[in-house]
């Protein structure tokens, strides 16, 4: 149950953020920039993650670091979407 919530809550926040920003005129630019940033995170963490973390025989530290970055990125996007949605409502 805990793992399902760990996966479903960030997914729900991400989908809600997309819904909130879907009417924004710069949505696709924002989406593409976030996708590029997300892929850069993954590329850097998979290539250099073992150098940052030191000895990690099972790779669990690297896995949890990647999950932490993904969840942090989703939370930052959710907070941005929340405030942008409020701003869009006020300006309309």
C-alpha cells in the first residue's frame, strides 16, 4: 500500500499540474523545457551518480537519489502550477 501511494501521489500531482497549466499559452514551451531538464537530471545522475555517492554495491543510493530528484521536480512543478493557475484566474 505504501509503495502504491509513493507512486500514485507524485503521478497525481503531475497530472493535476498539467491540467492546471493546459490553458496557459506557453504550456508547450514549459512542458518541453521541463522534459529536457528532467532528461538531463537522469542522464547526469545515471552517468555520474556513483561518483557522487561513493561506494554503493547494490546501487540503492543512486536509485533513491534519482527518485528524490524526480519527486522534487514534480513538487516544484506542482507549486509553480498552483501559483500560475491563481495568476491566470486573476488576469482573466
